[in-house]
């Protein structure tokens, strides 16, 4: 074996060694029978009085009862009674927040018009500066009215609401079984992948507080909304109950 071949092999071995040795900042595989409230918060109610409809005219009330840890998964169940919709939302605010890293989740999506499951992050300074100045990283959003589509979006002061910093990926079997959703966040860019296939890179040339609020810690959110500006407005009442299942969430240091 020549000297050049040996060097190439050493480089490859070094690469895989570095991959294996990435520091795990956070790993939640939802073992046990209840949500670990040392790292998770329940967000409850309908957002009122400060953010009624959670700012999007959503129709659900969030409860603890609609969140379950079972058989190694987090299960958020959307339900309906004679007058109201119910679902679940959890966050790591003030318990786990990080700045830069690779975040990944393995999830199984529900189907049905009006459902809006999401895996996303918000800037930890949202209480001081408000939204959208805090920034928002939407790693995975799915709206049941548009089957087979995954939305990946960044909200900033420069572009929010119907953000231009977005990508819609059409994947015909995305509702079948589990799939992984990943964001690799560095000082320069955020790269999004679905099942390890790159789908979008956000890397604005001019980075300032209005275009790049992603230079501070963020926290994790997982929820399933019902209806609203993005998920609705029509909801198919015949679909309930429906489950959004999360196998694991992990964050690695870059």
C-alpha cells in the first residue's frame, strides 16, 4: 500500500472517529411512563389572555392528559368532544437551551385535515424581545390539509409570518412509519435534512439582528395544533383521535 493510500485511510478513520465522539448535549428517548419534568414543561390552555389561539387562531386547548409516554415514545393525541378540540405541547424552556449543534428527532406523523404537528425551536430571549425578534427555527411542520409536504422555515424580524426563508419538501411516503428530521446549526448557517437527505440551507449573506437572531441559545418545542392560520381553517371532525408519535430527540455538539 502506497503512502498516499495510507494517508487517505487515516483521514477517513479520523473523520469517523470524530463523528463517534461528538458530545451529546441532550438525549431524550422517552423511557418510563411519564414525561420527565426535569427537562420538559407542559404548556397548557388556549394561550389566553396573552396569546389567544397561540397567535395563529388555533382551535385546540392544550392539556396534560393529551400527552403520554408509552413504550419508549412520546405520544401527543389530538381529541375532540362535543364543543372543543384538545392536544398537547411541551417545551424545554429554562431547562435545556443550546447555541449551535445538531438537533434530530425521529417521528411518526398523523394524517387528517386540520392537524398541524411541529418540531421547532424559539430563541430563549423571547420574553425580553418578543417574537419574531427572538427568532424561530421550524425543523418540521406538517399540515394535514396538504398531504406529503414537510415545511422547513426560519422566522426573523426581517421575514416572518409567511416567511420567504422556507422550503416545502414533497415526500410521497412521509406519513408512513417513522422519519428523521434534522437541523445542523452553526455560526454561519442552518442545514435541514429529512432522513439524512439535505433539503434546505439558510445562510444569509448579511447577518444582523434582523436577519440572523440565531447567535444565542434556543429551546425545543414539540406540539400538535389544530386548525389555525396554517393548519386550517377547516378541520375534519371525523378523524379524531389522532396521534403524533416521537421516538427520540437528541442534540449533538458540532
